């Protein structure tokens, strides 16, 4: 069954911007980013019909988009963003992770971002549309700082969904966010079926954040989740850590409340940035209860050749299959199998060109 609200969401953005008077203070800025990598991959044992190792090209989240802003109202800024994923390795408009097809059936090419936002200095901002989620922004994003395709996987959070989000103005460095999210798009649940709440506090070089996700309020058959993060930056150093815990509604888990831990650090020197992360996810028997399980290690270096062009080289290891895909995936399809013993390794070099 097709989902009738998907098309109107993007169409509403375009219609709203088209309705703005020609004399208004409207600025429109197109943008894009080409991100591609060459990789050498190996696992202990691949799925039937797949090789245990391969070399090839993989997209690392290329995108094309446009930002529009309208600032003709007193103290209120209106902005809109429409952004589409580009799989540069396959020359298609699609999300290279294929997570979107798990959310909107047969619609992996839906926009990465499609939002309208109204912001006021005193009252905060409201954002509606397909957006980066409050839980991810506060908990998972602080350790999602690598350049390759394998960045950001070691989390239990969803990245982007349709949502209605309110963010408060900053008061003494404290910011609160409340968001209603269309998490699963399943029949039998209302459109905004999940609530996310986040609180962050920034003081000089330190930022602390926490978030809670009340998942699928109508059905209650998937775990809630809670997480916290800390980020500290001083000179060329940046350190970040996060912890997440699933709060299961069922008894099918080996550990009813599996926990994920991440530690990240980076050092910048001239045009180079050296990065390293270790992550550990407690194992769970419940399918889908804990997306990331086992251990993973990620190290890399970026070289900022010009303001627009970045080159990178990285090494990634996963104990259980979750991020290393088959070479020609048409869906979310780990090479060793999902949550199967993998000992998978990737050596990758690539480039990112922003325009």
C-alpha cells in the first residue's frame, strides 16, 4: 500500500515557498556533496552466494539539496530545506544504507530532508517534515564524525523520520527539544506514533546531553530508549562519549535492557585530522531490539586539501554483522548476515567534495 502523506509533505514545501510574494526577502541556495570511497572488505564467512572478500566502490552519503530562507517577518525566520540522497557509486537517487525502505515501503529515494522551520529569538523554533531526529542529534551525533560510509552505525537510534519538533531558545546554555515522530509508518498506529524528549547543556568547551524516546505509543511492542552524551573540545583535541539503553517491553531479550557504549577522540594538525572510536553493544536475542551488537573499532585520517575537497582513509572492524554490506546491495543486507559472527574488516580511501 502506498502512503498518501509522503508526496504531500514534499509538495507542501514547494507550494509554501512558491506562495511567498516576489518582493519578499527570499534567498535560495542550492548545495551538494559528492562522497565516494574505494574499499577492500573481508569477513570470516559470507552469506551463501557471496564471496568472503571483495573490492569496489561505495557511496558515502552524497546528496543534492536546496535551502530557502524568508526573513520578512518581525523576529521570525522562515527556512525550508529539500535534500535528496544520491548513490554516486550506482548513479541513482537512493539512500545507500537502504534504511529508508524499511520505513517507507518501496520509497528508498524519498528525500533525506524536507522541512519547513519557523524560528523566533525568544520563543524557539518549530520544524515540520522529514528531519534529523532529536534523539540522534543529542545522543548519537557527537560520535558520528567519520567520513566514510561506516560512520554513525554504532547506535540504536533512528536517523531521520517525518516529525514535528519544537526546540526552545537557549537559556544559560540549556536547550530543550520535544518531538512527535512517525517512527514506523505501520498500520494501526497514528502518524506521530513516537515521542522524543531531549535536553542539552553547553558551557564553554563542554556539552552534555540526554534524550528519551517513548516508542510507538499505540502498540507498545518495541523498546523505548534512553541515552546520554558528553563532548569536550580543547584546542586541536575533541573527545566524545555516549551511552544508550533500550527499555524492552518484552521478555525475549537475553539481556532485557541492552546497553551501547561509544568512545571517540580526534586530533587536528595542519590539514590533517586523526580519529578513533571504540564501541560496544550488549547482545540481545530479540530480533530488532538491539540493532548494534558486539564490538566495533573505527580509525581514520582526513586531509582537507582545499576548503571544498577532503580526502580520507579509514579502517573499520565489526564483531557481528551490521554495517559491512554485500558489494551490490539493493537493501539492508550485511555480508556475513545481520548480527552473525563476522569479524569483518574494511580498508577504505575516498573523497568528499562539497559545492
